[in-house]
C-alpha cells in the first residue's frame, strides 16, 4: 500500500463505562474503524454492546478512555455536541418522536445543527433517495407507523445530520424477517453513500452478511476483532458460550 | 341569566388557562407537578403593581415587564433549585416547587406587607350587549389570554423551539441524540412558564386585588384545570380551565355562591371518574 494510512473514522482507546454507582459494564475497549465500513458488534446478552454504543453516542459519560471521530477527540462533548461533531445514533427502541409527524421528526434532525456542514437541502434529497417511501408520509404521526417504517424514519433522521459515523443499536429487533432484510439492505446503501457504521446486533447471521469487520464483546471486553470473512459460526459459538462467564 | 353566567365562567376559565398551561408545560417537559405556579402568580401581581403604580408604566407595559420579571426569576430558580434536583425524581421537584411557592409568597409579604393594593387601571362603564353586562376587565382578560394562547400555539407548532420542546417532552434521550441540548430547551421552557404565570398574575390582580394570597387562591383551580384537561396536553389545559371556570359559575344556579367551588369540583370529580386520563390525556400517555 502507498501513502499515509487512513485516519480511522472512529478511534476508541481504553473505554470504560457503566451506570450510576454500579461497576463498569464496558471494561477497557480499544478500536480503530476504517472509514466507510460496517463494523458489527455482537456478543451474548448483557455483554455491554448497547452500553458501548451509548457511550460512543455521548448518552453515557465514559469513566475512562477516549473517543475520536476522524481524528477529533469528542470524549468530553455532550450527546448533542457529538451530533455536530459527526456522530449519529439510532436507538433500539423509541427511535422516533412518536407524538410528532414524520416531517417534524425530519425537521428536528437538522434544526439544531447549524454549525454542521452538509445538512442542507441536498442532503435531504440524498436521504429521500435512500428512503423514497418517506416522501409522501410527511404528515403521518410517527407513532402510527409500523416498526419497520419507524426504523426507516429513524435512519433517515440520523442521516440528515450527514454523520461521519452512524451508530445503530439492534435495528432488526422486533422486525419481521422481510423487514430485517430490507433494513440490512438500507444499511448497506448508507455505507455505500460514504458513512461509517457501527452495527450492534443480536441477529448475528444478518449482521455478518453485510459487515466488513466484526467485534465480539463478552462481559464488557473485546474477545475478538476480525474481518467478517474470517469469522466462522463455530468460533462465535465458542466465544459466546465458553467465555461468557 | 344563564348567558351572563356563561360569559363570566368563560372569562374566569380563560384567566385560569395561562397558569394551567404553565402547569401542563412543566409536567410535559420537566415531568413534575409545579406548585411554584401559585407563588409566581403572586410575584407577577406585585411586579405589575410596582411597574404600574410605583414606576408609572401604563398597564400594558407594566404587564409585559411583570411577565418578563417572573420569566427571569423562573430561569434563575431553575439554575438555583430545579436544575440541581433534575435527576432526583418528580417527588423531590414537587416538594421543592411547594417550598419555592411559599418563599415567593412570603418574600412578597415581607417586602410589601399584608395590605391589599390595587392596580392603576382606568375605570370604565361596562358594555351592554344582547342583555349581557361585559366589564372592561373581562374584555382585557379575554383579549390578553386569547392572544397568548394563539401565540403559544404558534410557537409550539411552527417554530424550531416549539418542536424541540415537544421532542424533549416526548423523548429527552432521543432529543439529545438529534443535537438538541435539553438544558437550553428546559431554560427556555422556564422562561415561557414565567411569562405565562407573570401575565396571569397581573390579570388576577386586575380581577381581584394585589395581596400575598392572590396566587394561592388560584392554585387549586389551576391544578384542577390542568389535571382535568390531561396533564401534559396544552390544549387540554385550556379546555380544563374553561370547564372549571364554567362549572364554578353555573354552580351558582343550584347552590349559594359560597358553595360553588365544592359543586364545581364535584362535577370535575365525576368527569375524572368517567375519563381518568383527563379530557385530552390520551395523547400525553407515553408510548
């Protein structure tokens, strides 16, 4: 390879995080994720996947360690300021404002990001190209949408912020198999449009189909990080069940 | 007779609508029943009296300055008290708001004394129309409250601030993940709550008088209105306020005036038994 190595879209060093006065849930994670890749974060229940992604989004203040987005340290920033710095987050549940219309949800996605470049009309058109079904649902109350449709609105809102890194917490949870497949296709389209994606998933098979790399978390620690093509189901079973304790 | 009672009840209800809206906004966005609304009303009444009779402002200017004063005090109270208790749960915040209400009321008593005072408002003969007697104060109250309601509706429905307030009420975590700083929205909400209660305080002073208990006398009907409308629903708060005002007035058809509050609350109790979430409470239910 020639030239300088690419700056990681997401760089994490020694990250530790937890809730309230309880112990650490995330126990010292290091990570370098290349731009425009999908990293699948998988692991058994209670392994700290959602806590990890919440700490990246700024919804949980890290107890130790650092987080950088395209070389800029965002560790000390609030969740709202991290959005301006290029981090977007789609939670597993309650991922839209149910009492607001789809149009209002989309307006709010950029209204408070005036300092962030690339969040204007062109980005909205790009997002509507990715999710054309949203164009004529503007006046629908987001709470009246199906689970799959809400997921699309949530993706669209996150992408309107023109993020460097998109954090997805179990986007397939509660969806029918057809919607899981549509959701995964949408994630690939988003990656192809130039966004780096961290995908937390319980549906390991679906995640492995689209991921470029995989990180396995067990008990808050990184057990394995490898290109998706090198992961074998048997290895995962061993990691999930043999070392979960 | 009934027409006059309906008119009086509607205007009384409108007077309750602004503080009921303030209670509803606090509950929707900050998730606690804000009993400081009584003390804020009293502060608004005295601020209006100071600007009007001591500093020589006309009543419109004095009302606006009083509303701005209570807005500023509300924001400062958030910085000093409510903001520090934000993560301690709604009970702690509710008790703190009761304390704040008593402190504001007693500060007014300490500074201005117990004497009843009046605003310097021109006395005008009531209008007579279709057999109704419409006082100048009723017209001023109705116009001011309706103007505020339209303005607040426009703010909540058409501006980024209004959308952000509704977003924070709906899902504060998601709002943060959309780039909305909750603390900024909360402070601006307190400013709006202060504007509403400050102006309502001046209107209450016009309707009754300026005295330390003026806010307390509105406290229970205001909460009844907000709960009847469905806590967290702004439109519900207005409808609840009208229902309380009208039921208090119409109760005088069947019982002496001194019992009207008991009858009106019996009606409200019955309404709540039939519809426990309030008139428009369904949309305030978390999904």
